[in-house]
């Protein structure tokens, strides 16, 4: 396994901003929808949600998915902080 570089103050600042975004009230609503309310029975349900542009549910799904895409990119690009180690 490749060794990670030491975390910098900039890394910590990015992680704190990410954490603050996660705690934001609209993000909490979005996570609640994605984690508990959206119960797809198959791919058609997921596609219907992702194609329903302009709906609150679509916006929440995109918000949650893009948040986790951003968080994963920090890990993939070897940002090493206590949050990700």
C-alpha cells in the first residue's frame, strides 16, 4: 500500500469545510431523503428520480451524490487527515 503524505493545514481546512457542508440543514434533509425515504424497487425507480429534473427529490439526490463524490475524490487523491485515515 502506498504511503500517504502528511496532512497539511490546507487539507484540514478542506475537511472542515466538507464537514460543515454535511451539517447544513438542507443537506440533512437531502441525506434523510436518500437514506430513508427513497426506497427504489429497481433501476426504473432510480432512473425516474434522476430524470425528474426540477423536483426537490432530484435536487436532494444530486446534492448527496455530489457531496460523496467530492469526499471520495479527497481519498482517491490521497488527502490524508484524521477524518480519512
